[in-house]
C-alpha cells in the first residue's frame, strides 16, 4: 500500500499542518481524527490494514488530517470565544486548503467523503452539511451532533453554526438542502463493527 506524508504552513490556522495519503486512485475518503488524536490515529488502530485491499485495488484513496480540538473545545485554558474562532479557522483550513490539495492530487471530478468517529464524526458531518458543494457525503460513527455537549455552556453564533443538531432544524437554503438530499452517501453509524461493512457496501467496493 502506497503511503505519502505531506505538510504545509496553513494560512487559516497559522501553523504547520500534516496530512497522510494512502493509495493512488478511487474516491477520496477524508478521515478526521477523534477528540485530541492526530492524523495517524486511524493507521495506528489498523483501519488502513483493513482498507488496504480496496486502496491497492484503486477503489479508494484515503487522506487523513489533524484536528485542532486541543486548541479549541477541548482546551480548558482558552476563552470560549477563542475556541469558537479556532473552530471556524479549522473549517476554513479544510475547505480552502485540504479540499484543493485532494483535488490537485486526484482530479476535480473525484468525489470526497468525510469520515470520523466520536468528535471526528461531528466534524465530518458538519463539514459535509456546511459545504455539500465540495463534499459528496459522510460516514459518521458514534457521534454527538450537538456541539453544546463540548462547549460547557458557551454558545455564540459560531458555535450554533457548527452544531448540526441546531442549525439543520432551521436551514431553509433550498440549494444547500437539495445538494444534501442528492447525496447517496450519508451514513450515520452507532455500532463500530459496522464500519467495514458500510465502507465496502456503501461504495460498491466488492
């Protein structure tokens, strides 16, 4: 299985951000780590080993990035407003830096599916719902989609618009709603051992 590591200084976050890529061809699976974990978390937990046959067959190309949860909602030393701002900066990093990186290394037509577990599930779902024009679907595992579970009572506009449980109830933008509805790859999982089944079956990797 081919593996490549890259990094760049992120203008959105003001720091060096790494990314791991596995494989050469196939739809792009963008992995978001859990809680305070890093971009190699899924490799350490052997997910890449399970996906290796599909990666090597050119069915899927996997990209794995860092979160900045330790610089945001999981950092008890930060002011809540700064946590909220950092969340917005991370979103910008994904939309304006990671997505173009993936397109450059695949093609403009390559579908991108976000994927994560726990806090990574919230981020993955949030990224898809906010920009279904850029992201084609999501696999969200064992997630809580109410950001107030992590904000410890703080809830400003930035927190609201990063909490799918809240903003989706009031979303009226017809174009965004239609883009979400058109996706055939929205998978919300609560049992961890379904990951392999859904990854294989949902994308026809058999």
